[in-house]
């Protein structure tokens, strides 16, 4: 996943800024959520916000994803993001870059656990996005990496959201030339996949 830096981009759920938001979702992620190689308006996070806006859902989305980010970076940025945006919910979509760089799974798990605890300390409800990596990193490492997310979810009693590229990654026409990042055509599919799963844990 590329190390191109994208700016933090908050999306407002309604044109009427006076309308009170009942829920605010912070997406803490990497290039898969930062619309790498696309415009922000093509990315699934923006599309998700638009869908909720059209349905008049009281959910605001803040996209805190940065291309190339790791769990180290997410952990260092999270306190400021929590203080600045005061979200009610947090989706952690990180770890892929750590794995691609061969980081120790124990360190990845520890970082994600600490992010969960930081958010919970501020009464933020946390969801964790399952992640996968190419099998050419070796069966043992791949299994250890994948298991991180189920373990963190179980240990902390938080929802585990299935990997949103599991089916898309099998279709070359939906992936950019690097084979890692989804195309613009795949973004609405990701939005449709995640929308009901996130609503299940955000809306009463």
C-alpha cells in the first residue's frame, strides 16, 4: 500500500449544519479507506456518507484514513483525532501495511489493542475491520496476521467486520494495476458490503 499522504477529510452528513448528529463514525485506516489512486468523492467512505445522508440517517463520518499508514501511525494519531472529532464510534482498518513490511504480529496486535483501549476510555464504541494479505508471505505468517483481528475482537468484546475485499480481490477487473487497491468501480460494492454491517452496530 502506497506511502502517498492524503489529507484528513471530514464529511458532513447534512447540508444543514445546525442539525444535531446523533452518531459520528471515525474511520481510522490506510489507503484502502483513503481512496488511493482515486478522488475522495469516488472512495467508499464518501459514498457511505452520501448514502446515509440521502436516507437522512443521523450519522456523520470522519475519514481519518491515510495512505501508507501503519498501526504505529494510527496509534500515534488516534488521541488527537478523538479529541478533535469526539466520535461515538470508531472503525479501525489498519495493519495491512505492517504485514506487507513484515512487522511482528505481536506488535501489530499490541498496537490495535492499545487503540481499542484509548477509544473505550473515551466511551467510544469500537469496531475492527478484518484484514488479509497475499498468501506469498508464507502460510504461518499469513495465518498469524489474520488471527490478530479475531483475537482482538474477542478479547475486547467488540464487533469484527469481515474483510471487504475478500471477494473483490479475486476479480482483477475490480483491482488497480498494483493488485492491492480496488478500482473506482469497486468502491460502491465496498459501500454496499459495509453499510448494513456498520449500521448494525451504530444505529439503535
